[in-house]
């Protein structure tokens, strides 16, 4: 019999980080871990779960990549049209054409074939402000959600002020949508643990309280789903490990003469990707290295092999082993050592860093920057500085919230590599009406089959 299903993505969940509500769900149903896909980052992981394929199939090689035809690096794009291949609900609709889907805060959430969508989408007026908001499908849903729950707390979703309130807003709005729309498939994303574990590290004593907070939100969502006679599948994208080393591939490439930076008086140094012979797009514990001329691949590889903290480098056909042969992938793909991660900076002198480096600016930076989770400890009164900047913005002055440190060593947790220790593999929990993926070496791609078989009623209970 076809069933309805909640798929709840609790980012960073591993067996050791299950609170009592999730453990109770596992006791009533089943739980196991799955080997993550490479790189074990959000966009690649979610695409793997929803298409059942690796990056060379769906094209999401990382959270961001080099758009060769634009000569620009872009992270955190929103259009679902970037995800290649059929999504799981599209496959299910061949047998259940009326299948109703709500995609709530999963990534690539704009212009998909889901019936209902909600995703963070700030507004950027011409005066330089950034106003919290969400994009919804249908469009009128935004006003409905803001009427009930207020504006989405964007500045507590990411950045040094990130806290449980953003995940709470997601959970409450998702429960509302589920009750109003009664979808057959609801995809909900709870990110809070992800940020805590990167900022503090998985072994920090504060982590337990954050696990409890997320567990309560997850439990309330599960209760809502089960009251609506929905099966439940809790997934995670990766585990987060302790890190103590930072690797700077772009600085090494610049010193070797491969990377070109452009000085602009009003901005500082910017990475000139189109003029560079080689550069790295860094994303947690993965880096895609783009090399303009094939003759440079070997010497670029030689430079990077000498860096402490680089565990593996794949090039050419070697990339097939990690599913990274897609045209969006770099000519070289790097994986860090478990206790290291790749930082994006390309400047050699902090006095020449671009103005956006000291701000929260996920779209302008040519790489992922977890230092955005911290206030610069070198500032005597960072909160006062923030208050003054915000007042200036409200008065109509253009100014920067330049309170983010340039010191990447503050980061305590990371992910992206494929751990050998199953304790750091993402946990998955299912109710009895959801088939548990088989095989000791099953990967995150098997979530696709678990969702599909549930929606089509192919699971014996």
C-alpha cells in the first residue's frame, strides 16, 4: 500500500549524537549508518539522496564550483535546475501522478517540481541592505508563514549569531505546512548541529545541550507526522570530526605563480579566476582545483602534494573512484586529512585582504568560510561595533559589518572527507514502514531507494 513520508534531515547526526526522542524512534523502528558520498557536504549529499546518484550523475560536485563559461566561482545557488537527473518524487509520480511534495528548506529549492517549497531568500535593496526573507511556492505562502511565525531569523541561521531559533522557525513553519497542505512527501531540514559542531568541535561539553535542543524539535516534527499517519525517515548528510590544521592551497598556488589576484583600491585583492593558470575552490575538506592548461596539471599537482594536510589528490580518470568526473569538477580534486580542512584565502598579506573577507558574505567569497561563525577576538567590543554599523545602515549610510576574523584556526570541526571510522558516518533512522538500506557498505545514495519504496508501498510491515 502506498504510504506518506516525512524525510527529516538532521545535519551532523551520528549515533553518538542521538537524543532521547530520536533514540525512541530508532527503538521502535530501526537505525544504521551510511557511508557518505564525496565530498560529504550539504549540496552533494542532498542531491545524492534525492537522485540516487553520485556527483558525476547529478552534477552537484560540491556546495559551489567554478562556472567556466562565466569565469566566476559561485556558492549556494538556489535553482533546482542545477541538479541533473530525475528526483525521487518525479520517479514516484509515474505510479502516483497525484503525489504531493513539500520541500522545506532542503537546498536547490527554487523552481523544482515540488508542489510546496520554502527556502531562505534574503532581499537585497539597492542601498546595500540585506533583509531577511524566504522564497515560497506558492508565493502567497510567505505572507502566511510570516503572519504566524514572524520574519525568518536569517541572521541566526548563519554567522556568529547562529542559534537554535532559526531551526525552531523551520520546524514550526514545516509543521504548519504539513498540517495545512497534507503532503505525501515532506522534506524538512534542521541545520543547527552543523554550525555548533564546526564552531565548537564535536567534543566540546556544550554540544550535549545543543543535541537536546535539536532532538526536541525533531521529536515535535515526528509527532506531527505520525499523527498524520506518515512514516518517518530521519537522515543526516555527514558526521563532523575534530580538526586542528588548516590547509591553504590557494596561497601555495599563488606563491608558485599559478594563481592571479587583482588589486582594486576600493575592495582589496580579489581572486582573478579567469586570468589564473590554477586555483582551488575550497569547500570544507574538499577542494576542486581548476587548471586552465592541461600542461600545468602535473606541476600544479606537485605543488599541492607538498602541502601538509592534503591526504589524497585525484586527476583525470582517477576521479571516477570518487564520482567526480562531471564537467563541473576540477582537473584535480583534493581530500584533506581527517584533522585538517581547506581554507579559501589567496592573499599573502592580511592588509591586502578584500573587504568582504571580514564580513558574512557567502556569495562573494570564492570558497566556503566557516570563520563566519565567529566574531573577531581581536576586536575590543565587537557587539558595540555591530550596533554602530547597524545604526549607520538604518540612517542610510553604506558600511560593512566587518567583524569576522581572518584567523581560520578558530574552526574546531569540519566534514567533507569520507571517514574510515563508521562512528563519523551519518546516522539514518526509519519507522517500520520504511525499508532499511541493505549492505555493509551502503552509501547515502540508498536513501533514494528507501524513499521510493515507501511512497510506492513496496515495503512489507
